[in-house]
């Protein structure tokens, strides 16, 4: 399984407890977040610094103390604004809160069916949400006996506070924009599954069902990169994962990530990372 997928297929947590926790700092391999999407919900908490995040077609910076709620199916990704940024990610299947619980079922169904959309920015420093998320991350990071009960309890408390303080909006469905986003997701899924192959702009445009000119413009408005620039960026991210987790040569990494020319791979790697592949490898080990 590849480390980075646009549509993530990785298991989050376990079958009986589908909740995963990630504490991310400058030394984490997934410090930069390539664009991806999944059928889970995600809570992003900025501990320090700032994070430049794109959610579907909206981009903004989030800062220390912010709690961001990412709904299922939402295309998201971004980058820390500098190396001081530290953040936590909680990725979970909302279905876990439906088990043997009839009192809360309707509200959870409304969230899962997108009848109500929880606000993206749930918390600033003075919000009642932040202490709940603090408790949630503490339970998931320490994993003391009984943490599974506490984790689910904090998630119920979080959703209850969202409803009590009306931190959500009634959904207004935009069919046209939804179709465009679905087209971009298809393109990103294709890239994640075929990045080691020869991929042209015309191929990506056809997958999106758009002419090349419009596709480039729409893709860049969302990703802040051209399609080919983003393809190369994604390939280099995959190369970083390979070089940091496998005992392979620079040439092998280049070929595995779709570069037939090792010198061009080194040049492209340096463009995105500011160092050569060999320098990157030395820093990892």
C-alpha cells in the first residue's frame, strides 16, 4: 500500500475501534499533507505555528488554538507555514457512535447524510470546544485502561456541544460544484494509482471530462498548482516516503516514481525539497 493516496485506503484504528490519532511535527514523514480524501471524519488541532489548508476549493490559514473539522468525502491537504508548526489529527468513522445508541441516532444520521454541515473552524482559543479536544487527544495518545470509553464519550460531548452552540449550517447543495469536485477526485485517484507511469495533460483532462484549458484553470484554482506541477510534486512526496522507509538507491526511487531520467529526478527533487535526494536520505538515518 502506498504511503500517500488521494483516496486513502488505509485502515484507521481497528475494525472494532475505527479511530486513529496522529501527532505531527517537523520530523514526521507526513508533515506536509498532500491532497487526499476519505470516507472518515477528521479533526485537525493546531498546537503551535500555522497551517495553510485547502478544503475542497477553499483555502485559508489556521493558527495555534484552532480546531478544524473535516467532513467525510472532502478533498483536503496543505502545508505548515514554517517548521514550527505542530498539529494533531484524529481520524474516525462516525458509525462507531451509532452502535446500540438510539437517542443520538437522528442527529448523527443528519451529520452523516450531510443534512447539517458542521462548521469547519470549530474553535478558537476561548471556545468550549478546545478543552474537549484536549481531553480527546490526551485519551488517544496515552491509551490508558478504559481510553476507548473515554474517547467515545468525548466524541459524543464534542457533537453535543456542536449542536448546543449551533456550530453548524443547514446544507445548501450545489450540484455543479459537486460534479466538478468529483471530477478532480477522479483525477487525483488516477494519479495516485498510476504516478509511476507516463501521464499527460490530455489524459488527465479526459478523466476530468473537461477541455485542457478549462481543466488547467479549474485545477490550479483549487490546488494552486498546474496539473503537471502537482503530478511532479506528488511523485516527489512518494519518493520521500520510499527513501525514508526503504533501503533503495536514488535511481531506484526515481524509476519507481515515474522518472526515467535520474538527473531530471534529482533536479525536480531539489526544486520541491530544497535539497538533493542523497542529502534527504542522510537526514533520515
